[in-house]
């Protein structure tokens, strides 16, 4: 279980929080929860919308990763 946390932290450092969260949700739900593709997509979409609403309403700045420093991405990935 600690490996999942380490992989998520590494993904945040490389790709940024929002992108890492989306990838983490898909991979975790498919491998550990054995969720169907439909359930995985719906839950990931719900989590993404929740995080975007939360970030926008509370004016949160999500941690940026290495790739975000190198390239220009649209809003939730900045």
C-alpha cells in the first residue's frame, strides 16, 4: 500500500497534482478495486469535477510538477 502513495507522490513531482490525480484514480480503480471501465470513468470524472470546483471556489493552487514548469498547459493542469 505504501508503494501506491510513493508512486502518487512521484507522479505529482513529474506531472503535477491534477494530472497525477487523474492517472492515479484510473490505475487504482482498475487494478485494486477491479472496477469496470464505466465505473472507473464516472468516478474519475466526478473526482476531477470535484477538485476543479474546490480549487476554483477556494482559490487553491495545486502543486506543479516538473512538466508543468517546462510546458504551458490549460487551467486545471497549471
